[in-house]
């Protein structure tokens, strides 16, 4: 009996996709601060083929090394994330650095193992399966691309920006209907996000008065968790995102709705943050049937703050994608620091009133069947 193809949501931007006989994780933030809900025990994961990492921040990258070591999964990520994972002991044979623009064939576990078992004798390679030809002489053997059951197209994307006013002015609930205009300086951009991580989130214990930290259980829990990082800690992360990536996952034989070669539409596009390059989004082909879209923060269009609301940006992005059938919001759930959550009502209402796209609300930990 053929296994159902499903998508599961585990908070923030962490998803598990089962498709074409593969198990694929998008981001891996499962071992979260103790006061946040835990939807899946990372130590019980025994099955994963690929791990797609959107970027190297604290709520996206941690856990990738645990899953990879337990399952042998290949991690596809930017170089910042790859370097942090290598430092954490993930073998180089499981690390695939990308920067956007790549198309990568995806193989079942049996095919990958068969390629890895290829023997070399007298300058000749023997294998039970066809292998890729013409690669680097000393590279590990790879299956021939015709054996792939799916593929992933990687595209450069952008991290969202903070609303005007910076960290100190963040609301408790971020409303996707609120419109933001203008810039504080002509240079507002993701460099501010990196500085905020390095000199803000990573140094909260220095910045928050001791009495305030003692009185706020959630904040204290978050500070203790984020301090448990680096070579001596349990959580792998970086203050620098390393370059945001989008992942478009397509089945090789038919796609989610005919997403194979030459198809006009098919597959699932993961965009973890509210940012994008307009030209890149418009060039994606085939266009996805389903988009998983981060909905937090101020939108980042082409590296500049977007004038308007998160709702307006999301609707425009979906129009650039020719209005896919479905969109699923992410990065909108509970957090221990401001904003504590994102109100997606305005974004959902605008998308459904101005496009053909329907919003699908996932229940964390419950498989959503892909039709």
C-alpha cells in the first residue's frame, strides 16, 4: 500500500514532509526552551533522508546535527549553517553547502546506500546501480540523476526586518494588518538583524536588569536556553543567518499535481521569512501548488523595508507566484520574547479576498494529507 504523503508542522518554521517515499525536514527547531510546547521528541526520530535549513538562526538550525547523526540524513544549507554543523561533528559526507540557484536530485535511502557501497578496483568503479559520471575524481559516488524520486530547487531569499522602533518598541502581538512606512536610515536592512542577534539576543543577561529577569519566567527560560550554545553548548546556531534560502520541493514523476519536467505548476515552496527578491519569485518555474510562508516581522522586499503591511506583502508575493492553490503560514506561533505571537487574521483575510489562494491552518503535530 502506498504511503500517504503528508506535511506536519512543529512550530516556528519546522516541518516534516513525507513525499515520494522520502522524509524531509525543513528546519529542525524541535528541542526548544522548556516553557514552549514540544511537539516531537528529537531523540525519537529514526527516519530522515534530507534536512533543508532556511538559515542559521536560533529558531531554525538547532537540532539538525542531532537528526543527521541519528539518521544519516543529508543536510542542505548555506555555508554559515554548514560550518556550524561541521563544528558540531556532522560528517562532511552529509553536508551539502548551497547559496541559491542549485537544483538537487533527491534519492531514497536504498539508492543512496547502494551508491555509497560502490567499490573501486584498478581504476574502475563497480556498483549495483547507475552512478553519476563526470564528477570530481575523489568525490564520493553519487546515484545517477535518473534514479531520483524528487528534486529540490534552492533560491536566494531574504530575512524579514524589525518594525520601526527596534527591539524596545516591539508589541506583544504582531498584527499582520498594521502598515509600516519609510525607513529610519537609508541603510535599514538585514545587517540590523545580525547586530540585533549578536549584541541583543545573545547578550540578554547583560542587558535585562536582574530583577526583571527574575520576575519573567518566559524570558529567563529563553535566556538560559540561548546561552547553551557554541562549542560547549547543546544548541547550534549563529548570529548571522548566512543568507536566507527558499526550497521548492518537487516530485520527479508527476509532482504534487504534475510537477515533473515541463509542468506549469507543482510542488511545495518553503519560504521561512517575510522577505523575497521580486525577480526571483517571479522566475520560479514550475510555480508551486502550495507555499509555506513565514508571516512575522516587517516585510523585506529586494533588501529594502516594504512599505505596507505583512498582509499586503504576502498577497503580492502569492500573486507573483500566480496564486497557488494553498498557503500555510509559519513563524507565527508562541514565543517567549516579544512579539509573543503573530495575529495572522489580516493576512488570511487579504489573501483570500484578493487572490485565488486558500489559507490552510495546520494543527501542530497533526499530519496534513497532501492531495
